[in-house]
């Protein structure tokens, strides 16, 4: 099912066009929103929330029209903003419960639910402390709790691991991963940290210059054309390389004793060719895996293309 | 098993009841009121704001209980009291203290949200800009109105029970009129506070600006009051001719407007705080007549609308990423 379906969306701020003929489809699950600064991610999220009226085009979020159903969309969405956004003078439980009341929850339900989500986000012990006294990681998790208090179907998380140390990142990414896989909550994560996106997301949408650059699963994005394999040898073997080249394969040397082998054969045939050639040449194979590039390499290629 | 939590800490979807959109403003107002009530200063100034009523209560109770009437029948001192003017006087005197309360609870109402980026929390939830503005407005209006109303109603109840034979309730519309004038400070301060507060990122700066806006015309209008009394006690014909103009200038401040509307509602120019009031040098108390009721009401409403409009223009969905 399409969670977000945007068609030919154009958003202008007076003379500046922030999104130009932007179309994308985001499916259920966890999706990463990638793009350099000024790419149009801000405007995209603002448009989804109904803050910005599209100049042209439009779309739907959870089947609701972004141009006319802003309030209903926000009822079904939870936003975790990038900036600190606590309400001065409130404890964590008071703040999260208040967010629930703003979403329409009765006060008694909101306070009960606030305890639950704060516990889920790992703030059980600190929930009676004033949010202003929290560390950065705790503030981030409080923002996550306020976003999910009313049980939204879609969470928009903006730079959720910003400014966090490795432990804090893990504490933040674990619930995001958990909630977006098997809990019925869909998540869109906007982040510049590609390892974080790779850790929690299944798909990505890459935006640049107000236009969609690419979208799809991370697996597809990292996929290399030509069905290459990475072969890790025990020690260098020139004859192995020569024999493979003779049989029509392209061999590219990687780090240390690793090689990238590209054949134009079927996968099973390729594996058979590599292993038989190694056997004939006396090359000892330590590892054989289908080659893929890093998400960073894929992202840079998309951005630079 | 030993390390298992007592409760189920895994994520569960919320499928409980949800209120309609009409109650969102109340959630916002409720929090503003709760935060105001947490401030000790609010309680101190709230109690002090009714001090003139406490003085009146003490004086009237003392007169009634301990000063015997020199003539049989009604007590001449109490007979000379114009009761609605006592409400008018108490209302005038409470203005400065109600302003302090507004300064304390109102000027940071939107500015502090701006500073803490809290608008993102409000506007990313299913509440509209109108809910937010109304909630913030009510969050200032309700406490100030209650603070203004409680001593007024208490004095009304005391007077109604004790001094009915002295014409305390000569006008059966007095109670609705009193309720209406008690709403005036709340409405004006709420509108001014949200308008000014929305222009700044810090409550203190908003408070400083609001103080300036209040006190500069306040000093001017108090000076006009002195000028009015001096001109009234002077036989100069030119001075007499300019009395009306000077009298109108007396209402050209935040508290002056409220006093003007309250006088128009109560239909009184006011009288001395106590009968026979005047200075030892012979200057007699001269009440400033009420302004044109329609004009002052239009000005009052216009100020409320303009400053609420400023808040409406300034509050908007800010940067998300």
C-alpha cells in the first residue's frame, strides 16, 4: 500500500522554487529521506504536514489530500522535529501527556499513555524530571515519545540521532527500528547520517535541488550492475586473475587480496566459474559474496549524476 | 524471569478515545493557567489586586458595627455613599496590579514558545493556529478575569446583604454590569500580551516592551488627571473650555481605556473615594465624566482585535527540518 503518493508537486516561496515537479511514492515500512542541505526535504515535510500549500500538483498521505486535509493528516502523523522543542516548565511526563491532549486524547488517557511511551523510549526513571534538565539524548527520546503518544500511523523523524554519542544513537535507533518493523507504525527518517539510515530503513528517497533523484529499496540502491562478486583470496594469485580474464570475466583489484569479478553469466554459472578457476590455479578462496557498494557510494553517485 | 519488568514495556498502539477538534484550545488554555498558578508571584499579586475592596469592607464593617448613627434611622455616612462608584474606584485602583499579573503570566505566553520552538509541537498536532491563539488568549484572560471577579463579587455579596436599605442594589443590572467590567482587564491584557509576545523570542523582552507601552501613556494620563482637577478648581475660562479635551486625554492609556469603558458601562463619572474627599488646601475632588460610550468601546475592541491580529500574523508553522 502507498503511504505517501506525491504527484508533480511544485512549491514556490515567492520567486524561489523549493520543489519542482516532485513525484514520489513511499510505501509502508521505514523510509529514509536523504539529500544535501537545501535539497527540499524541509519543504517536502512541511507540505506533508499541510503547512505549505502546493503551487501545483499535489498528493495524498495515508489516503488524505495534502492540500485540504492537513488537520486529519496531522491526527495520523507524529513529528519529531530536529530542533529542541520542549515546552518550558514541564516534566517529561507532563510534556508528553500535553502533546497527547493536543492530539485529542482525554487527559487521563494521555497521562497513562505518556508513562507507557516514555518507558518504551527508555526514560522511565527520568520521567518526573523537568525536560530542560535533560541531556541531548534524553531530549531526543522525549521528542520521539511526544511524536508517538497518540499512536500515529506515520512518524516523521527529523535527524533523530543529531548530536548523540554512539550509545545515545543506539538507544534512539533501537526503538525506531523496533517500531517500524512489525508494530504497524510507518516511519520516514530524514537524516544526513547514512549509517543510521542503513541501520533502520528499508527504502530511501533521495532529493536534490527540489527534485527526486532516486527512490527504492536500499538493497537495490547498493546493487551493482553486471552481477559482480567479491572474491577474497588467502594470498595473491596472478594466474587466477589471468585465467578469469581469459574466460571473459572482468577482474578488478580491491583492497589487500580481494578482487571484484564481473561476468556476463547467470549467478550460479558465475560462482561455478570462479570456484573452478580458483581450484585449477591453486588459489585459496576465503570468501565469495555478491558485491555491493556502500550506501554512501550509491548516494554520492546519485547526487553527482 | 528474575530480571523481567513487571509491566509490558513493548510498544502498543493507542486505540483509545479521541476528543473532537473543538477542545484543543482548552488544552492549551488549561496548561497556560496551570503554569500561571505555579508562580508564587501570581498568588501574591492576585491577593493584592483586590486590596481596595478589603479596605472598603473593613471601613464599612467598622462604621456599621462601631460608629453609632448621630441621628435616628439610617446612618448618614452610609447614606451618602454612591455604591456603584465604590466598584468603579476599586476597579480603577486594581488596574496597576492586574497589569503586573498580566506581565507575570502573559508576556511570555508566545515568546517563550518561540524561544523553545514549542510551536512545532503545537502545529504538528491536529490543532490549528486558531486553536493556539484562542488557547493562549484564554490562558491570560481567564486568570485575570477570575482575579478581578472574586473580590468584586465578594464585595457585592457583602453589600447586597448588609446595605440594601442604603440603596446598594438600586440598579438590578448592577451584577451583570460588574461581571462585564471584570472581563475588561482580562480581554485587553490577553490581546495585548499575545500580540506583543508573538513579536519576540524572549518573554522578558516582551515584558519590557509591554511595560513601556503601559507606563508611558499611564504617566501621561495621570498627569492629565491632575491637570483636569487643577483646571476645574480654577476660574480661568480658557481652562474651563479645555476641560472636556483634557478629560478625554485621561482615557488615552491602557488602564484609561478600561476605566473609560467601565464608567460607560456603570454610567458614572465616579466620586471621591469617601464622601467629603478633597485636599486640605481646598482643592475639591472633581470626577472626570465618562467618555463617549460608543467611541471608547470601539477603541477598546479595536485594540483587542489589532493585537490579536498581530499574533495571528506572527504565529506560523516554522521550519520543520
